C-alpha cells in the first residue's frame, strides 16, 4: 500500500527524496539474498537486523506496504522463526517492485 498522505512528498525536498530512493535501491539490491543466506545458517539475529533496516528505510521513502511486510518478518525473525512461504514471497515481490520503480525512474 502506497502512502496515501498527499502531503508526504511535500515534507522533504524532492531532490533529497530522490537521493534517498537511489540510496535505498543501491543498498537493498541484495537484501533478499542476504536474508536467505542468514536464515540458511540459522543467523536469525542477522536476518532480523536486515529486515529491521529494510522496514525503516522503506518507511523513510514512503513505501509503506514494503515496510509493513518487513515489520511482520521482523517479528518472526526476532522470535527465531523462519518466514512462511507467503511472507517470504510477499517480501521479495514488494522489494523487487520498489527496486523496479526506482530503476524506471532513474534509468539505473
């Protein structure tokens, strides 16, 4: 779910938001692979850290649906649980959607 607050983009400078989105895309290009690797070796603390960071940074750029999915994953990792397949797929799909939107916007 996209942030429906019509003033969200007006809260910060458009150029700053654009830079934040670019940094988000660069910083999260391998996040799903990193989460998968952490879970594969039983490092739920690292998986938790990764989705916590993803949740917060998605929220900062107004990608609330991704942030909400990451929040759900964060709770499970904090408890030392693996993600149900539907949640893993939702996280991967939503992150890819955000990355693709950024790529279309910037041509990168």
